[in-house]
C-alpha cells in the first residue's frame, strides 16, 4: 500500500485529537493539586482544628473560588489561595512587612510558619498578592481573616466593594469536597 497525502492528513488529525485529549485530561479532569507533603483534605482538617467546622467549610469554598478549584497558575506559583495585598484598589501599596496587614502582624509573629514570605505582582491583572511558603500557610491566613470578619465571605472579599453580595453568593454556590 502506498502512503498518500490522505494517510498523512488522517495521521495528523488523529495525533492532534490525542494531544488535545491529553491536555484536556491534564488541565481539566480533576488534576491532583500539589500541596507539598499535605493533601488538601489534611489542610482543611488543620483549619477545622484551629478555627472550627464553619470557618473550615467557608475557607474551602473561598479557596476553591479564588483558585479555580486549585488550578490557578498564580496560586500554584505563589502558594497564595486568596490573599491580596491591601491597596490593590487604591493603588497605594505597603511593599514591606506586614504588607498592609497590620491586623495580622501579631498573629504572624506568633505563627511564623504562616507568615507571608513576600509579595508578587501579577502580570495578568497588576494586583499584588502575598506569597507563602506552603498552601497550608495561605489557607490558615484565609481562615484567620474569615474568623476575624465573622466568617462572612463578603467581608473577606472587601469591606467597601459594591460587589460584596455577589461574592457571598459565588461562595455559597461553590461546592465543598473535603469539609462537608
């Protein structure tokens, strides 16, 4: 049988389908997020032990929403799952520790493993994000902020933003997998 242009086209088509299928599987079909030596279930259980069931449940929802269910490249790069730096909307940033989070500086001194390691300016949106050494550190910060703000995800999102109610609804609509 002679190899024809038709055979080449079919081969290229099949190869393209296989490449897209592999990429789809890797990016969309529940990839296992990297959390160092802890699973996300372990992380949310640690949050539950520290802050209770309700805070852990909301923390998981917020982190899922902020990280596109653990798939966000920004989150993976910074180990930050929802903690921006104050000033992102005013344009005035404190680029030195405690990065505008005076309310957390005492807690960070008491819990240095949860303290931010620095900040990162996103090339995508220009916002500044705290960076953390581990996803656990970020999750504990998210839980601490929620706890301080009465477990209100709207107030976690921002105290003065007009879309606080929409964020509350988005969090409410986000399903939990680990803290049920």
